[in-house]
């Protein structure tokens, strides 16, 4: 328990036990007198919903739109903020959580969710993104590619999601990163990209595919990847909303390299 955790537990202890919660109960949970207090309130919201700090931030930004998600946004547009929390299911989550009758297996379930569950969520999201990208790669190159392999570069091997036309002399490398777990994953993403950049030939095109939405909560990390694109180390960055552009660029590269 650090100071933040203690503040969160103190905040949770103020929640009144009820058989059913209302919109005003949501307001009582989220309202705060200062920015730091609002951060603690947001943690409590995330705990009731079962969301990580980053996932809650992404969900709020997606629904609230531009203007931030902190205490200033709440004070400026309280009703919209409360509507958003209701849409996320906070009222039902509070009712279900407070009125649950825990048994010993619930403790083990929570330990499993906080450990393996978080890891599985990230892996599943990443694999879904890889499958999405592979469908497009196959549409352009048919079977003329290798998936989830270690390609060979001037400085040795490095792992990538797709090497086209193959791992030995790739003209195109594709790395997919679906992010949905913890913030530390961001440093892993950048590290994996740098490993490919350091290993590949300068004339090998590196395409980066990500799930987009979650990066709204990690703009500083995304800027580091954009910097690698600006330096010419990453050819282009794609999200799932850019399917047509991704398909067109692959077709152009296929023609250029005669693959």
C-alpha cells in the first residue's frame, strides 16, 4: 500500500451500501475538490468497472471527445460526463459489486484476472490485429510471405510478424502491435520496433500496424514511433481504420519489387 492506494481505499470506504445505485451515487463517487482527488475518484470508477487506468482513459476520450477527461472537463460539463459513466455501466457495476456475496473462489478469481487475465487480454488483442493484417497481406501476396518469424538482416536475425516475400531476403517487414493491457507494454512495443530497425537493411520497408484508439492515452509514446517514421526507419503507420490505404500501399510495394 502506497499513499495513492491508501487514498483509493479511503475513498471506497465512503461508498454507502445500497441495494441499488442511482445517477447521484455516481456523482458522489466521481466528484472531487481538486485534481489529485479526482484522479483517486477515477481510480475508484475503474475498479468498479474492472478497467485499467489506461482503458478507462481511452473509453472516456472516445465518448467525451476533445476537451480532456479530468476535473475541469467534469466541472464544465457535469451532465455529459455522468451520462458517459452511466453508458459505461457504472451504476450497474456498483450495484453488482457492492451486493455480491463473496466466497473464497472470488479471491482466487481476482488474483487470476489481475495477473494472467491482463496478459491474456493483451495477447488476444494483439493476435486479433495480426489476423486482420494477415488477411490483407494474403489478399495481395497470396502465400508469398512468412508469418511470425525471425528474418535475416545484415546484423543477424530479429523477430517480426510478417516478412515478404520471406525471412531470408525480405523487401517488406510488417509489425503489428495491439495494445490493451498495462502502460509498461508501450516500452516493449518501441523496443521491438527498434530491434527490427537495427537489424533490417536500410532499403527494407517496415510497416507498423496498431489498434489506434488506445494510443490516445499514450500520445508521448506514439510520438516516439512517429519520430521513427519521420527519420525514415518506419515507412508508414496504420490503424484498422486505414484498411484501404494499407491494401493500396502493399499493392504498390508488390509492383515496385516485382514480388
